[in-house]
């Protein structure tokens, strides 16, 4: 959403055919990510022995390695087109992990760091849909890894922290603050027009910072989150101090959680019903299997009796064949004797 706001305010993100297409079942409003640069980040992480969900363990100065020259060349090729526009940028969360590489290429980069409640991020990454299958604890672990990597590299004067929540409180003021920090001149009318893209339906998994102190949440999470929100600007600060607004937010959180609890209760009921059906099917299958086993045992016994009968008949047949051979020999002998006497 924040990337799209900047785009609507004049920040060029690349040609339409270079954008990652939206997915109706995941992000119908679009990702606003540059596909060639996203692929480059993925390939770079793979070359470093990791991936987006398995951050590689890196040593200081890794970004200087000559082995990364092909990646530098790919980046320069993409940037040649992007830099044709006066105000340009790109979004990719993996930049947090690969930031030393990008800063080595462009030391004067300005970084817009969108911040969102980590519990909301974790919930978003663990919905169970095909693209969001992480466990909540694993998602929080990645949130820590990404932000530690970012804060360990970036200079304070390079980073512009902007909070996701601020765009549902006073989007025009927060967008103006970010654009001013980026030295991008935009009219009031254009900002108002861009802010029309902010919809409450974009908000999912609403949570509150107080919930970060709940048992089971790593202490690193609220510590990093506190460092970031301290830099989130006056709109966010005003929002957190606005008691009526905070009461409305808590009311919505409670409402949303009640809906989720009812949905989970219904899902549990469905699972329990499915379990009962499966257990009944298993019981029937067990009885059927026992019946089949008894019938199989009976059939095997009948087969064994048949084999014995076949063996007896085979023995009798062999005996009859042997008797027949002897009989035929005796008959031939009698015929030969008769023929001899008749000639005499």
C-alpha cells in the first residue's frame, strides 16, 4: 500500500510488464514489486547459501566479493532504465538481507522503511494460504532477522521510517512527510488523489503494541519495534496519543478477535465432525477388514484342500497312465503271440 501511494505520487517503479502481477487469492491490489529486481535478490540469496525464509549467515564485506560481479551487472542493466526517470525506486523486502550489496552499488540510496505491528506481520505470513504458510513463531523470527540486518547496516540519515497505521489516521500528512524527506515535490491535489487508494479493507489481522508484551513473544521483537516507532514521525506519535482513536482501535481489535474466535470455533466444530466421520469410517473399515481376513483364511484353507485333492488326483492320474502303458504293452504282446501262432 505504501509503495503504491509513492507510485501515485510520482515515484516510478518500472514498466507495467516488469511488475509482479497481483494474485486474486493473496494480494488483489498488487505487490508493486519489480520482478527482475525481485528475481535478482532471490538469486543473490541463493548464491549466498540462503533464501528469503532462510537468511544466509554472512561475514563482513561479503558484498565486495568478485564472485558477485554478474549480479552487479544485472543490477546496473535494470537501473539504467529506471534511472531515466527523475524519481524512481523499487520495493522488495529481501533488500533488508541484501542491503550491503545495494549500498555498495549506490551509497547514496534513500531507504523508506515501512513498519507494521510485528504480530500483524506474523499473522499475515501464517494464514495458511499457498503463499503464506509460515508458523507464527517462524514469521516473528524472520521479522527479527530482517530488521536486525537492516538496522545493522543503514545510516540514520539514510532511512525514513513510516508506520503503516499512520496511513489510516492521517494519510495525507504522513505521505507528505515521506515525500518531503525524499525531496519529491508533489501538489496537495496529487497527494489527496493518491490517498484515495487507502481503504480500510486493506487492514487485516489488526493488533496492538501492548500485545507485544504477551508471554511467548521474544523480547527482541518489542525492542526493535520500539526503536523503529521512535523514528516513525509526528503523525504516528499523534495517533498513539489520541485516546478516542485508540479506544476505537481497541474496540475494533476486540471485535475482530471475537470474529476470529467464532470462526476458529466453527472450524474446530467442522474438524471434530470430520474426525468423527473418519473414526466411524475407520471402525467400519476395521470390521470389514476383519471380515475379509476371516473370509481370506477360509479361502486359503479351501485352496489348501484343493491343492491336496489336486495332488491326489495327479498321483492317481499318473498311476492310471502307468497302468495304461503296461496294458498297451500287454495287448501288443498278445497280438504278437497270436500272429505268430496263426502263421504256424
